[in-house]
C-alpha cells in the first residue's frame, strides 16, 4: 500500500515539518546565494582543468619527441654497425714479425 501524507507527517514530527516549511520559504533567498558562490567555484575548477590539460598535452608532446629521438639514434647506431666491417686478423701477432 502506498504511503500516505499523514504517515509522513507522523514520522517527521513537528521539527521535520518546521524544517521543511523553512526550507521552502528560504529557498528563493538561499538558491541565488549558493549559485553566486557556486558559479565562481565551478569556473575556477574548469579553468584548473583546462590548464592541467594544456600542460599535460605539452609534456606528452615533449615526451613523444624525446622518444622519437631515442628511436632514431638507436636506428642510426644499428645502421652504422651494419656498415662498419668487422676485420679479423688472418695472422696472429707472432706471425707479423720481420724475419731477417
């Protein structure tokens, strides 16, 4: 069975009813004040988020450039090691002595 308004009034008691009436009467006064305070707070939170996003975007771009530089250096070292022939001596140092 659905609760009746009388059940609510009995459960809330006099203090609950007085608080409810007070909230309804003060809402037109309190809401603009809360909105006046809340709007600048919300704007400052949004601004902080935008600044953090921009800074992180710059940091990630710098990290990407650093990563690309490291990869390019590694590739260059690999290419250099492939181009440089490895010479092995056919003779031992003892064989290189001048006989006279």
